[in-house]
């Protein structure tokens, strides 16, 4: 008998924007309408030299905004978000948390957390609507430490960079903590943190948010078919969570209470890596690792308003 997830597919027409961007990840729109993404797998002489890219949607072309490096150590940028001033915040696997201006200058936000422990390399991030930044960190300590990943040993973590400027490790013990999302209540208050764990039963975990950088009550929120599983994710305005299923070539859609996907979107590529809605739009932008491309599709709902849109 066919399962629920096998039967319920949403038909979507994908439009390719570009390809050949090594490790294509982290699409984000700034509030002045510009689209950015990252190419984390660029290397020079065998060393990381990942790039943050500006995308011209009219001519479907990418240009390099910056290839961040600190003290000679190149970056592996993976996730992006926009703040109220149109700065791009970047989760970087070797450099941690970066704040990038649209002129290409950047700042490394921290090298240690509030316990004076070395910051771990970061992968994805999301602002809640109070201005706190929640971040996954599946790598080991940032450069100059040797680069390590938590896909085999479960040392992946999650942080909160609070609006007060404090970096707090809120959870650890993940086998590659990856995508991250914040669920808000009807009053716009952040209530749940959702963390994707890619290499442990394709799991989505939830935590109750009890304050800036404070969580409790870890629970299994959802499970994806396929292995490896969840990567980047984003909420729509109806509270559905759209998750890039890196192992199944689908975008898996969960209802507001999690569980199993309520429907799936079949992709014309094998390994979706991240999703992001154009502001005030039903256009969903998707990065992927087969053609290392950027695509878009129309979803049935607009995206949930993000922090930078709530002004």
C-alpha cells in the first residue's frame, strides 16, 4: 500500500536560474530586492575559498560579492539571512558567524561563546521576530583549528546570538545540525526552535523557546523519508514548514504540528540544499547540489514574514 508521503505530491514547475556554483546554498533576499547566495565549495590550492554571490535575476548571472577569509583562513559560507539594515548575516563552517555589508566588507562576530569556549563552525541561521539570531553549528571549532564535521560523531550544536550581543550554545549532541527555523505564535512571539539533524534518522527536533538564548524540552518534531535527510527549511504564511530533503530529491512539507510530511514536491534534481521565499511572495527559491544550481517555483502560499520584513 502506498504511504501518505508517496501519494500526496504537489505539482510545481521549476525554473532554473543558474548552475555551476560549487556547493550552491543559502539563498536570501535583502529588503532592497537583491538576491544573494553562497558557493561554499570553492577552493584555491586545495584550501577553502568559499564565496558569497550576488545574483542578477534579469540576466541570470552571479558575481562575487566577497570570498571571506580571516587571518589567511578562507571561509566555507553555508547559510544567509538579512537584518533590518540590509546586512547579510552568514553562517560559515570555518569562520563562524559573519556580518556582511552589501559593499563586500564583513565582520567576524565572535570566536568564542559566553562560556569562553571556541565557537563551532556554522551552517545555517534564522532571525526570530525579536531580533535574536539562531544558528546551527555542525563543524568543530573554527579556524585556526583543523576543520572537522559532526556527520560521524555527534558533536553538532546550536547557538543563539542574542539581540544583546551574547553568543549562547543552546543545544549540542547532533549528528550534523543543519537547517534551522523558528515557529512564532499568533502574537508574533517566538515559541519553538526547530533544528534539522541530517545524519540521525533524518530528524527534525523542536525546543520550547523560553527567552533569548534559552530553550527547553527537546522533542522529535518530524521525520523525513530518505537518508541523508533534512537540510535548509522555511515557513510559509500558513505555518507549513518546507524542508529540503537532501536524500530524496524532494521538498517535504510539514504542517504546523510536525509529524510526517503532509505533501512532497518532486524536484528536477537529486539533492536540494536550501529554500527561501522572496519577500511578500509565493516564489520559493531553491538551491541544490546536483547541478550546483539555483531554481525557483510557485508555492500555494506566500512565505512567512521574516524579521527584516516586520518593520
